[in-house]
C-alpha cells in the first residue's frame, strides 16, 4: 500500500487503486499515489457539503485555523520539501521556499477582511452588501508549484467559509497528499478534502453536482474543457491558465545589470512557470551584449538532481513536457534559428534539457508563438518600442509581461499598454500574496490572491432592511 493517503472527511483513505509517481531526475517511479474512485469522490463531496454547514458560521475560527495551518506547514517543511523535490524536480532550496511561501500565503490570507459595504443607512432603511461563501469548491492544480498553488486556492476558499475538494496533478500528487495528512489535525473533518488520480478525476470534479465553484490552474486547453463542464450547472469558475510572457528590453539598460534578472525571469523552475519570460524582445542597439551576458550565465548554471545542494536547475517535470520542449526547439532549428546554448536533452537518466538560448528567430515560429513551458528562450530584436509592444500583444495569451529601462516613467507607460494581467517594470515574476494575479484573454478568467482573490470565493448578498 502507498504511504500516501487521501484526506476524506478528516481521515486518511487509501485509493481504490494506485498509480506510480516518477522522479524526473531519474525517470523512475519512486512512490505510489492513491487513485480516487468515483464513489470515493462522492464521499469527499458529501463530507465537504456536510462540513459547510458549521464551517461557514465562525469567521474568527476560520482565521485562526489558517494561522494554525501555516504553523503546521512550517513545522514539517523539511519533510514536505524533500517530497516536492523528488516528485517535481526543483532544487531542494527552491522546494523549501515553496513550502515557506505557502505558509506566508496562509498568514497573509488569514489577515484579510471580508468586508460589509453599507450603501445606505438612514431613516428609510439600511442597505448592506455582504459576501457569502459558495459552498463546496472543487480545486484542481498543475505540476509546476503543486504546494503553493494549492494554498492559493485553499486559503481564501476556507477563509471565505467554503469547504474544498482538491485534486493535484497526477505528475505531482504527493506533496499535496502530505499537506492533507499534516492538516488533518488542524482543519475540521470534511472542510478540506484532498483526492488524487488522473485527468478524468479532474473532469469528475468539474462536473460534480455538489460543486458550486471550480478554481483551476493549468493549461488553456484544460481550462476551456472546465468552462464547458461547468456551464450546464452554471458553476462559477476561476481559471488561471497558460502564458507567453514577453519581456521588452529598451536600449538604455545596462546589460550586465539586467542579464541575471532576465535569465532567472525565464529559467527559474526550469522555465516551468506560467508567468516566466517566454519571449525576450531586445532593442537592436544592445542585442549583442545582452545575448553575450545571457550566454555566459546559461553556460555557468549547474543542472542536476534537485537533492544535490549544488543544483540550480532541475529537470523538466515529465516526459510529455520534455518532448514538447524538444519539439519546439527542433522546429526553430529547422526554421533556421541559431541555438546558442543547449538545444538538446542531456544524455543519461532523467528528463534533463540544457538551458537553451535561441536567436535568429522571428515571430510566427512555434517557439515564439506557443507556450514552451521549459528551459528554452527565444531572443528577438526590435527597433521601435511601440512596435515591440504590438508584437508582444499579438497573441491569445495575456498573463503578464515586463518592460526594462532606466526611464521608469516610460517603462510604466509602455507596460500599461501590454494586454495582460500584470505589467512589470524592471522585474519579472515579482508575485506577492496581497496583489491580484490573473490573466487577460486566454490566460484566464478571474483573479487569485489578496482581497480580489478572496472576493472570488464569495458571492454578494444585499441585505435591505426597512426602518420605521
Ligand atoms: P494541465 O491543464 O494539463 O493539468 C492541470 C490539472 O488539470 C491537472 O491536475 C490535471 O490532472 C487536470 N485535468 C486535466 N484534464 C482535465 C479535465 N478535462 N478536467 C478537469 N481537470 C483536468 O496543465 P499542467 O500541464 O499540469 O500545467 C501546466 C500549465 O499550467 C501551463 O500552461 C501553465 O502556464 C499553466 N499554469 C498557469 C498558472 C497561472 O496561475 N495562470 C500557474 C501555473 C501553471
């Protein structure tokens, strides 16, 4: 039997069957995860529905519970981080940051208020707008930041008074299952249920009649399926989907100063971040020095097993994703692009792909137009900043983007023209727990984090009281 169990109605539950989880650093199965049956999912939904009645009543208790969750997470961070590195591939130091990041998100969310707006209060009457929970939230997460992205959903959903049934990606179920196990003693039974299984389990959740809201993070293709699955029942949805972020580097920057930030903006987590830099547009006057700086960094980075303390970049998380990166870089190569570094899978075990910089490439090539979600960065040139903005916007994606310049006001003016949820100036990937995060266009519907993210787990009720 698997040492990892699901959490249903406050109890550890083995799966009806199990499936293997691969360590991407070796390419071999290292643990088994439970496979949730339809009947077990029904049990989790029933438990969440029952628990909702009491959980919705006491806001202060919910706040306190989130704080206790943060403490429990910190107390077991070492154990969680090791599991995360083994199933996801990221370096242990980054995995540890992800766990502590989860604790920070819980604490910040616990401090948010659920406002009551008073629209009228006079001799005729009082009109208040209150925010009420939906009921049972179905939450579905991807494999790049399994723990943190689960908490982005669990924390605000629970604070608002909802109960949750959450399913992690089949590539990375273990840290989330462990989270469930750790929080079983902290969160009342039925309030937070963690189930694991394949994609079909996600489809069962998004069409389950008990679910009132689906909160999803993952690809655009799956996001569209979820929107369709939610429609017959008019379930509310929040969709945090893919991105193809452009970073636009103006001619006035110091290449030495920005190169490191640009590199890690693109290659952190081996490029497997929704809002990583995925297309780099550099002014032609500084194109050469920027490319040289980036090449030096790419060649010096240490790639390896995340459990090795020297490792800066881990493997790609899974085989299909590795094959996708191989395909996109090969396509660019065939189109005549120049591969400056990497451009190939590392020989030996595991899903390692060398950090890859690609020049001599234009818009219209798949590596530029599609989301690569891996360690391969196309670097393009521009002459005119307005033209670069137009090229950055010529896409269905709209998650985030950045402008790099010494002229901060110009940077802000240009970033505000980007058609995306977050515009950064002189930084990328600066995501904080109190600011809303979400995408325009195909990159999503709705927002997570901070007061806006909390509001997304509530619906309004107007309380209109006559006086006199
Ligand atoms: P994915 O869409 O393949 O899978 C995400 C989750 O959805 C998994 O748990 C999966 O099992 C489940 N799923 C698959 N098919 C389903 C269906 N028909 N119905 C319901 N659930 C289903 O995505 P992925 O490959 O795990 O993650 C990578 C993608 O996620 C990238 O596109 C990335 O940009 C995006 N992402 C977005 C954000 C954001 O906040 N915008 C954050 C991280 C990742």
